[in-house]
C-alpha cells in the first residue's frame, strides 16, 4: 500500500504542482507584454489562461499533501524533522500561492481588462509578482529536494 500511496503522491505533485509553477512563472512576462503592446488582446487571453491554470491546478494540488501525509503515516515517519520541515514549507508555498500570487493575478487581470480605474492602490508591478512566484517555486524546489535526500532514507542515497 505504501508504494501505491507514494506513487499517487509523486504523480499528484507532478500533475498539479508542475503546471502551477510553469503558469505562475509565465504570468509576469505575459503581463509585461500586456503593458507594452498597442493591441494586447492575445496577451490578455494568455493571462486569463495562465491564471485559470494556476487556480484549477492549485485546487487539484491539495491532493499532494494528502497523499504525502498518508504515505508518511504508512512509513512511520510523521514525526521526522525532514517531514515536518517539508510540511511547513508546503504550507508556506500554499500560503504564498493562495494569499499573494492568485490575488495579484486577479488584480492584474482586472487592471489589464480596461482603462485604469481610480484607485488608492498603485498599479501592480510585474516584477513584484515575478518575485513572489520565484519564492513559491523555491519553496517547492526545497520540498522536492528534502523528499529526495530525506535524512534516514532507506534508499542508501
């Protein structure tokens, strides 16, 4: 059963987290194109598609920690430091995505939809969104490395 849970955990990570990291990384560059083109219609469509990918796959991504916890439980490693660290980093990545990146993408889509409305907020800077996405990607990369080189691994690696 552990091998099945581990397989589902890895597949969920690849299928759910992979598209979010790629789409979120492409969003700021596409946003720059929207701001720089005379007719940004295609770039706006791409922005909407990238945001939808991030939203949908982040929902599917909930399966990653669920399968991970089930796998860790079956392996008896729920109290191991590397796993607790991975859980905290995963929660941080989820927080960055849900609380910072997705709302910023929503705001960018609103701003890109038409003429700027008078607002107390300064226009969203693509560089800030790119930095947030970089933090999100770095958190997931760290979790991935911890999963591969986990201390006390039985693989001998």
